C-alpha cells in the first residue's frame, strides 16, 4: 500500500512546527524569552527588511511556543495553564532582598529558655454565659470586671473607692505597657549605633542650655546646681585680616557667582538695553498711578471717540 | 532620638507593605517622562511603548527639565538623578523612559533602571524610524497581557552594550516571575533584532568601539496566531501589530560592580515556599499534613427572602376567612408580604 500520497496531503494541510537553525535558539521559558544567537544573514536583511524580521521572529516564536506547549499543564476554565519553571535569565532586582524580622525581646528570652510559642485563641469560653466570647475587643472578657453590675469591695476601702475605675485603669495600663514594649522592640530593631547616642547627647545639652536662659533674668539669678557647668556661648570668629590674594579673589568671585545665579532669584532684573528707561516707573507716571490696564483702556476709548467724530462729520 | 514610623491605620499599613521589598518581586512600574522638548516622533514612540507596558506605567506628560547623563544642576536647582530618585520614591517606580529631542541628539529615548531608589544603569537610543501602532489596522492585545520576547543576534550574548539593552528591555516588558501561564492567553510577541554585525565589531575589544559602528536595533511587535499542525504543538503565524522601531545606540552608563552584585542577589526559595505562593501571601489556602491543598471559601450572606418554602394550605393568609379575596394568586411564599399588605388595605 502506498501511503506517500496520504503523507503529502497531510503535509500540505499542516505546515511543519520544527525550526531548522545552525545553532538552536536559547529558550528561557520562565520569562517567555527566546534568544536566537545565529548571526544575521546579510542578504535577506538587505533584500526585504520587514519580511526578514518577520521570518526571524516567527522562527524564534515557534521554538518558544513548542517549548511552552510541551510543559506540563493543568486544565482551567480558560484553557490549559502551563506550569513554568523558574527563569534562567538573571535580571537585577528593583529593591534589596527583604531582611529577616529581628526577634523581639520576648522572642529572644523564649528562645533562650526553650519556651514554645502557643497560639492564643481569640475566643474564650464563658462559663456563666455558656458561650464563646471575645478575649478582648467588643464585649471582651477582659472588660468583665468593669461591666458586671455588682462588685466586691475590700473591707478597708476608701469612701471614694470606685472598683470599675480601678479595673479600667489596670486594663489601660496593661495596654500602654504593651505598646511601649512594642515601640522599644521597633527601636531596637532599627539599631542604636554610637552615632545616634552622640546625637542624642548633643540634643539634650542644647535643651538644657535653652531652658537655663529661658527665665525672666535669662538665668542670671537662678540657683546653680552642684557640678553644673558654666554655659558657653558661641564665639564669633573672624577671617584673618590679611589673606592670600588668590583666596580673597576666589571668595569674591564665588559671592558674585552666587549673586548672578538664577537659582534663587525671584524677579529678574531688567535687561541691559532696557535699563535706560524704567518701564514700571514710566507706566505709573503716565497713568497717574492707576496702572497699565487703565492706561490701555484710556487709549482705546480715545481712539474710538476719534473714529466716532470722523463718522459724524 | 530615632523616630519610629508606624502606620496609623490598616489601610496605610497595607500600602506600606505593598511597597516593602519582597522576595519575588512584582512587575516594575515604568514612568514615561517627556523632556524639555520631546517632538512628535518621540511622543508617539512613548505612547506606543506605554500601550505595550500598560497597566504598569505612569505618564508624566508635562515638560521636565531632565538630562540623566549630565551631572550638572538644572535651573530648578536639583540634579536630574536626584529628580529621578524622588519620582521613583514617590510613585514606587523603578524604571524610567525619558524622551528628549535636541539638535545634537535628535529623537532620543533613555531607559533608566533603578535599584533601591537609586539609578542603577542607563542606556540611550535614538529613534530613526517609527511606525506607530495606530497605522497597523489589526487587533491589539489586551492591556496587562504578557508578551513573548524574541532577541535575534549573537551580539546579545557577547557585546556588553547589547547585553545591557536586552536586560533593560526584559525589565521593561517581561521582568515579572510567574509560575504559570494560560496558553490561550499568548497573544503577542515583541521581537528585537539587530542589523548584520559589522566586520570590525569583534568581541575582542568591545570597549573601544564607538556608537557609530554598532549595528541598528529593530524592534517589532507581532500578534500571534496559533494554527493546528496535527500535533500537540501548534504552528505559529505572525501579523505585524506595531509599533515598528528602528533604533541606534547612543550614550550609556553601566552599573557599578558593587551595586550590580547586590541587585543580582537571589533569594533562597525552598520548595515549601513555592507551594505556599512563592513568597507572596496567599490567603485562605494551606497545604495540610497529607500534602493536599485545602482552601476556605467565603460564600457570602444567604438571601433568605428568596427562599421558597413548603406551601401549606393552613398557612395561607386568606384561608378560613370567608370574605377574603385572593388577589395575587399565591405564586410564591412572600415573607416580606409588603406588596400584599398594600393591596389589602
């Protein structure tokens, strides 16, 4: 039986999906990238650029698609989804790698003591109500003492003893303490180098100095504490009267440059050719202090009057 | 004293978390900046590139006095690099495309890549020819669709300038790591090809070559058609979609080695992390001890008013009442009964 006819008809119906190249194109399926490392053919490039480029792109894309369709897939409502391997091309990150979160003081302590972390349930069983209630938050169990309608008062209690207030204050204090510890953990995580300590010292010294001269007598009649140092003011410093000529010239030039630079100028000086006439002053004089707009209006109305008189004649 | 910055509410906390460094990064947001004079051709190129980059792009359509290769201060008193850094921090973007036309360098397009809020590397190209996307009357891919990319020339593996260009273009269009892709969603391919390599351009002395003898870059975009081939793998046919760009290489700035080394650091991703969503937070899914993926689904609140209960004669409103008129044929059990009541009164 001759099947060559069948094969030929099949080949005519379906075009091939294989790509013939000297060096097979490099495919990075993870990034959906194909790199064809064959040198560009000068003849076809010169003959017809667009068709040459399209042919190159088609061959490369065919190689990529072939690789993609041979990957393991999972079905989905939108069609098969290919599972991609991690990319082989390396491109730089846009942000540094995330740093691991530094352990809190408790976590370090727990690690040293070998304490296992227990997940605390958010709900807690209430024996009286016979249901699960919040540990904290709305109708929380931690507010039980404040909300109950009768409270035991100690025998030796004060007349003004308010058990609700005491319970509430204790709860608020616990919250505040926890918040403070959290802040300290964050601060510790950011790290306190000697540099920041120095800065802090300087800051405290400055505050002390400010408070010492912030009385009516500017600190003259205040009680001096033991071991307190005398305040030192800022000493004025002057440049030496005699300086080398080039240093002086450089300083002057720097000053002139600064004055000439446009960076900090809010209003431009008038140009050199205009400097003979001070336009603003002239306008003010001509309009008798009413401004340029009024001047323009005046001149327009004058010319209109002139035209009108010509017509009437 | 060190100030500890803490988000005040959940929304700002989420916003800060979204900006925080991640192990597996999202796609880079690109800012398209127009220089003091962009010109028609460059504006059109930027519009087309933005159409390909959408939705991860921001357009700065006003004129900006920016010259990324010059270290001098502009008239506003800040250097171009510091402006770029400021914009990058404000917009959480790490890529810039700057269009600028000058007499000396007409139709210039600069790609700037950032790392950790600072400029990593830059590459300037000149647009020689451009055919816009609108001039091809073909269907365009949907925004956000991942393109395939094709690079053709041996120089993309050997010449440092073209290695950098390839890396920049990958960062621009395809730099996001994904773990799966829908095969029906492959709609377009961006092809980057070079003109034939000139004889003098050997790999021996890449530094000494000037921009003049570097080959041209042809960027084309095509839509793909997948035709049946009788096998599992389909045959691909391409249709030009636009834009079509012919570029020449101009100035560039390489990354300094230390920063580059830091930027190329890879996270150690273990198999467990891959299962639990590749470093990204995956909610309501967990892998149990048997290795099965389990999920929790929120089904929303049930609408009980639409519930059709069992109809019983005894519960009918009008039953037993001898002068009651059954006005609305009792089609459904109406719990609200508003309509009925209105008719009866």
